[in-house]
């Protein structure tokens, strides 16, 4: 499991770099949310609700 997490972090770093080239910035909070989703700690609906709550 530790290897998978390290691999995920490595991939995220590469993805963040690629997105920055396109002027898209990914925050650490977004990465944390993605990890929680991948680890089935939160649902897609939780993510949608968090976005809705942050908008107003």
C-alpha cells in the first residue's frame, strides 16, 4: 500500500506540472480530495456537495 501511495504522489506531481504548462493550477486540497475519493473515504456526491457549498 505504501508503494501505491508513493506512486500516486509521483504521478500527481507529474500531472500538476503538465497542468501548470496549460496554466491550470491544482491545489493540495484538490489532491487530498482526489486521494480521499480514490481511497473510497468520500463519494462523488460528497465532492459535488463540497463544490456547491464553496460556491455559495
